[in-house]
C-alpha cells in the first residue's frame, strides 16, 4: 500500500510539474479550466472529485485510524491516489492481527 501511495504522490505531481513549467497554475480557476478542457477530461475530473468526496465521507464516518481528518486534507491537498492507499495502510496497521484477539 505504501508503494501505491508513493506512486500516487509522484506520478500525478510529475504531470502537475509539467503543467506548471508550461505556465499553468494550481489556483482553482486556472486549474479547473485546464482540468475541463474537453469532455473526456471533464468526465475524469468529475469522477475523481466524486470519488474523493465518497472517500472523505467514508474516512470521517468510519474513524478507523487516528486523525481521520488528516487523510481528508491529504486527499484534497495532495490527491486521492496518494491519500487512499496511505489511509488503507494506516487502517490495516491499526487492526489487530489474528493472534492479537483478547478473550
């Protein structure tokens, strides 16, 4: 899971770096204009934002880890492809293993 989180951090931000190098912006208005340049990019953008909202609702409702709000902030500040596997890694690490059950 941590390897997926690393890829989720590096790969999208590599493209954001290309975007910024070409004079693009991460400010909301400029970013949304670039992210919705055609129908396919609009569909992908809406899909990812809806998935991010569902992830945020799940994390805050489930409270399977300490500081669940941190994963919501990472989701919208860094990216869903980073926050989701990082959250899952933390969630699985917090679960008791098969030999940890107390009777």
